[in-house]
């Protein structure tokens, strides 16, 4: 009992204490309480100088949670994975969907109880080690500033479907200027743009899922009812095959089927990346205690309906042996398995429509890339882990220097002007994709350290305004599986023989992350945050 009282009385420098959970403290709803001087601090509704504003509307956050992070991975990337069998694809997406949901509810518990505007790196610094926070923040920043020009390049390639005479660089410039403007105006304007683009994406996914479902039930022009017949013939699980140049190998038996499932898990991991987008937006959302749990819970709806529903109907409408799967370059609507299902059913011209819809996906992704990168480097600057100028904001709460820095990486897209540079750039993008999974690790580790601190300081889970039944027991399980995926995601580099380039692109992100931790720890002589000393008070929600 004494330890619980110590938590609630922590920080009474001037004889003022933080009131116990649920006690009427007289603070205006939506504010945070500063235990050291009794003031509403900058982590609450009031904004200080050089601070982000909580100006994102709840409906904007909710729509971003539902469809904001859905990209071309679901529409196009599933085509390659479906070649491994509908059963493999469904299992892979189901397992990774559970992991993603646990990551999100862990982030939701932290965000609803201890909301701040410093993104994921802030929790890592606060509960684990400033060096861990440094590596987490810069890992996330570089992931999105590298993906940014790639998404703009994909936009240009999609438009070349209709205008092959216009160079991709022109479209990079046009859409680059547009998304920079959106991010410079106001977070509410960014939120509104993402709201409508996310709404369109949600409608597109719903339309495609319903289309495949109708086709599978015999509603297409060919009147063929497939149902789950493709799960029996050619089957639910394919043997894993790998190729390099003229060399190829097929792994037979149970091992081959297991590797097929594992390959789908790896693909699903990267299809789910970006789900934590709403976690960055928590810092600019009013009343986090109410809006954060709502947005997090909507993530489950997206996983179940959009991802698992889409995977299920694809397995019903397209054979995994269909020669069109993976036969077209991945930046075209023709590569979408949804389009292949429509073509097989006798529906033509859907590729034109899907190609146009994909523009919304790539532009939305690029728009979010600048937002995520700028807020991340702003949070790093707030913790003294990036140049101080990066924490400056204008009167509208927009971190102008951080947005400008993030936008500069658009010029990397011009590397695609030549074939050789494009190949190098493709490798560069692959190098940082593993950083997304490492960020899940950072979120889960930060959460587990916070739970440990709560236990040591005698803080009951009942003090948290949002609790999920998957936690805390699910966090170590999700952490273990995520690390497993990171460690073994590059197994394809060993088939049919060892491939140095694939090995490097699969694993170089791990030593980079670890080197960042070691460098900052040595440079700043940081220490691991002890559970009994972890700050469980500043910014705590008190109602």
C-alpha cells in the first residue's frame, strides 16, 4: 500500500501532489497535470512555444486508423504471395495481424495514460534508455524519408500507364510540391486530406473485396462458381521455390510448405508496416484518453475486414497456379490479383480503374511519409537527440524546419532517371524496410519496461484509463515473434545459393540500429532507466 501512495505522491517539491486516479482535481477535461508545480503542462491541451497543437479531429484520426496505412501491399503485393497458396497467405496474414494488433493496443495503453507528443522515441527514452530512444527515432525517420521518394516514383510510373511520353521526374516534382504544401499549412489540413484519401482507399478495398466475393459465388460474366474449390485443386499450400537467374530450386514436402507460410508471414509483415501511423498522430489529437482507445480498437476492424477478408476472397477467386500472378511489374494495376480475378471472370478494363485508384494509395503514402518523418525528427530534437532547430514550430504548430528537412529527401527520387541508379536506389529502399519491424520491437520493449516500472512502483493496472485483454501477457509473445521474423526474414538469400545482395538488404538494418544505440550510449554516457526511477507521473491522465 505504501508503494502505491509513493506513486501518487511522487514529485511534491512544493507540497503539491498529483491526485489519485479518479479523484476530482479541478483540472479542465483534456489537460495533463504537472506533478512538480501543479500546472497544466505542454503535454496536455495547452500548447507552449515550439509545440505541436492538438488540432487533429477525432474523425480524422479514426479514418486514418481504419485505412490510413493501407498501401499497395494489399492491392498488388499479395499477388506474389498468393503463388504460395491461399492457406499459406491466410495463415501468414492472420499471425502477423495478431502481432500488429498487440503492438497497437500496447501503444494505445501508453498513449491513453501517458500521452505526449514525442512519438515512439519518447517512450523508449523515458522507460528504457535515451540511447534506445535515439536509435528508435532515427530508425523511424530514415525509414520514411527513404520510402517517400519511392512512393512518389511509384506515382509517376502509374501515370506512365496512360502518358508514357512524360518522364517520371515530372510527376515526382508535381506531387512532391503538392504534399509539401499540405504538410506546411496546418495539421488539421493534413488530417482532412488524409481523411478523404483514407475514405477513398476504404471504399476501394470494400469494392474489390465484394467484387471477388461475387465472382467466387458465380456472379461474374462467366457464371463460374468457384467457392473454395481452389483450396482443394490445386490446393491450399504450395511448395516454396526460389530462383536466381537461371538457377531455381523447389523445396518439397512439409519443409517446402512451411517455408511458403513463412514467406507469407514476411510479406504480411511489410504489408502491415505503417499501422502505427496513428500513434504519431496521438500527439496532435485532443482528449487522448477518449480518442486513442477508439482509434486503436478500429485497427482490429481493419485487420479483420480489409486484410483477412481480402486475403480470403482472393484465395476463392484466383488459383495460386495462375500464370498472371507476379508476371507484371508491381507498380501497375495489371499486377493486382483482384484485377486477375476480374479478367478470369470476363470483366475487362478493371485494370484501368484500379490503376487510377492506386494513385490515391501512393499519394496518400507519400503525404504520410513527410508527416511521420517530420514529427519524428521534431520529437528527437525535443529530447536533445537532433539539432535544436528541428523542434521549432510556427504559430499554427507546424514544425517547419522538420518538414523542410524531410521534404529534401524527395530529390532521391530523381535517381530513377537512369537504370543503374534505379537499381541502387531499389537496394537502398530494401535496406531500411526492416526498420519498420524494428520499430514494433521498440514499442513492445518500451511497453514492457513501463509495465515493469508500474509493478515496482506499486501502480495497479486499474489506474490506466484504457486496458486491453491481450495485455500485458501478449506483449512478450508478439515481441518474440517479431524478432523471429526480423532474424529469419532473409532466409531466401540462401536459396538456391547464397546471394550477397539479398543477404545485405535483409539484415543490414539490424547492425545499423544496434550501432546507433551503442554510439549514443558511449557519446552521451546514458544509463538504462531503472524501474523504480521511471517517470510515471509527468503528463499522466488524471481523470
